[in-house]
């Protein structure tokens, strides 16, 4: 009981007051739908211009695939089927397929699905009337109409009711990407409709969107929740807003349009920096593939808006100082290192205990990977994927570097300290420490030094303070094969080339593990658990 109370205290003490009283108000609020005729639909200046990137999720008129799981929408009760994962149901209500690849060929399915949703989801109950679902669906229905789809009169009327419902329950208690999504949807509604009510929606959306844009997009272009996946989602939102401004010109304030365009360029550069050579995101905090656009997709959208893309990366090392990530290249190696905070103190819901973790690509393929994210459902799998042992870092006394708990909670959290970076002809050297283990009885500080050159990655870990055990964890990509394993040396094969791990100050053991590249997908692999013999361990990865 005492431990739980301490954990709760260290979770709540970082929250902003609005998150505390706002949560109470949100739970007590009873949504009362505001019906009535919708505002007039605004005449637009063209059609939706952004190229699509999302894979189709509608496999038939009533069959859907989300998060690597398929279900048939057989009856009205399936919109809230308790046997299906909650996140899957949310995706069902988003209507993302309206803006997926090949959407024109499924327009008849889309029109029928919109009519069915209206008939089978009366306000105000069910997941479809929750504010985040409302936000994404409002945007998708607007884009559907702007892309040549036809919204019948009943759909236009329903859309207005949905916007009113969203305006009555903004997620002030959550803030972050949720409040951003709410504000974006209100802006879209204010551009889609016209008249006094539409003007009110636009003003309310801008009231929240402008300060959120300035807070959430960091000076280096990163998104402040420090997840490469959510970064790409927010970057796509910024591009959506710029495209909507072209559809309904002169509705957004010109300074805001310029600010969005500048943010889009910085965010694209950040996305490219944090992408592996395979073009997909690196796995820090909540990140997975097949959810957000890749950097190449964002580049294509930026080009469609005739905005200038940032120059290609040409530096061997780049430190995203506001975010706390480092990308370093040497020969066939690309290293990504996390010397960041877990995220905003008041909003670490998508944080993992991954401080001082890293990922490595070799020969154009992933070699060392963090576990990724396969689920948001509370339970042991979610806790494992958020924990330190699921990342390429160091576990002390079996504890996580930050106290992750439940699905989206963090109590005491690691703080990076003494970050130093240098680069020269001999390669790149990065060092940092973190304070996450100082809460333990032995008041431990973990320090790590990376040295990357064309033929090797050397990682030196040290533990200052008293501890009973410490382990460095190295998770291998599923394509990596372990050829031989001894206590102090492991030989792996990646793309028919040998990569050897040599240890100084510890012993290695190979164990089964999994890698979660997508939600609902876990691939078997191996990880190398390296137990410290003393207070220092050096791991040398060597390749020819």
C-alpha cells in the first residue's frame, strides 16, 4: 500500500492543475447532443492535394483489418464489441480508409459505411462519440468530401452534430496530441462549413491550436512527446492544415500559415534524422511501423504543397538537442542514441524506460533494436515493452530506469546528465549519464559512453553506487542470426556478414525475446543479456 501511494504521488505531482480538475470534470460530464440543422457547406477552391500514404484497412464492405487483426462488422453491436481490443474499435470509428491508398475504388463502400455509422451510432454513447474518435473522423469526413466523395445531407447533418459534441468535450485533461487533434478537427470544421457557428468552431480550434503548435513542436523540429511515431503523426497534421488552407483560402491567419510551413520543414528534417536506412522510424518511446507516415511520405506531401524540403542529411553526426536524440554515421553503421528526458513532465504517457538506449543499423539493415510497441492494453506485455529490459540499455537490481506503470503512467523518472558529444576523423564519441536509479537504496548512477567508427561500436557502461546486479541488454533484429556464443564473445550474421560482440567485465547469455515492429505483431528473436562482473562493462561490436 505504501509503495503504491509513493508511486501515485510521484505520478500526480508532475501534472498540471488542469489535468487533475479537468479529469474530474471529464468524468462527471454527461454529453447532451446538440441537434438541429447544420451550417451551410462552404464552397471550396479546388480539391484535396496531398498524396495518400496509408494502407487500406477496408477489405470488404464490412470487413476491416487494423493492428494486424481482422474482424467483420456483422451488426450494430460490433461498433463496441467487448471481445475486440479497445484500440481496434477506436480505429474502426476513425474512418481512416477514406484517405487510404486506392480510396477512389472504395467510394461506394465508404458512402454505405458512413450511412451505417450514422444509423448505428446515435449520440451520445459509444466509443465513436469520444473526443479523440470524433476528432479523427471529422477530419476524415471533411477530406472525403474535399477529395471528390459525396456527403449526403444526413452525413452533413451528422457531421455538424459531431463537431458540436467535440466542442463540448475538449480533452483539456489530457493535453498533448489529444488536445492538438481536437483543435485540428475544429479548424477543419470551421473551414468545411460557413456562417456564425462555423466561425465559432474555427476560433475555438485556433485558440488551442496556436499555443499547442508553439509548445509541442520543439526548436529542433521534434514533437515534445519524443516518440518518432507520434512525431510523424503530428507532422502529417501540420501538412493537413496547410492543405486545408489551400482548400478554403484566407480563413487561416497568414502568420499562422507561415508558422505551419516553417514547422513542417523542421519536422521533416527531424523525421529523416530519426529514420533508419530502411526508411522506417526508430523505436524510442511508443513507436511502431504502419501507423504514421514515413519520412518519404512526408516529403512527397511537402512537395505536393510546393513547399521547400530541407536539404538531405550530409553530416556524420547530428544532435537533436531540444529532443535529446543523437544520430551518428560511420562507414556502414548508423547509430541512434537516447540521451533525452522521457517526455514532458506533465505528459509522459507514451514514454518508455529507455534512457541511454540505442539502436544500430549495419549494411543498410537493422542490427540492434529496441523492442517496439505491440499493444496499449494494460497487462504484462505492455509493462515489458515499456520497461528497461526491453531496450538496449542497462538494468540495475531488476528495476526500470523510470517507473513506468499501468498503460500510460510514469512515476519517478530518469534525468539525463552530463551529455557530451564530439566527432572527428577517428569517429564519433558520445557520453551521458542518468539519475533514474538514484531512487534505489544504493543511489546508483548509470553512465554510458559510445564510440563509433567505420569498423566498430564500443559501448562502455559504468555503475556508480551500490547494487546487487547489473545487466546490459542487446536485442537483435530477427534477421540477425547467432552463429556462436561464449561467455565473453558472440558471433552474429547479418546479411551474410559477421558481426562480433566482445565483452570486457562481464558474461553473456543468449535468451529468447520478441521484436514488435507493428501493433499486434511480435516476431521471435534473441537478446544478449550481459551480466556485469563488477561496476564496469565494455561491449564491443566489430564488423569487417
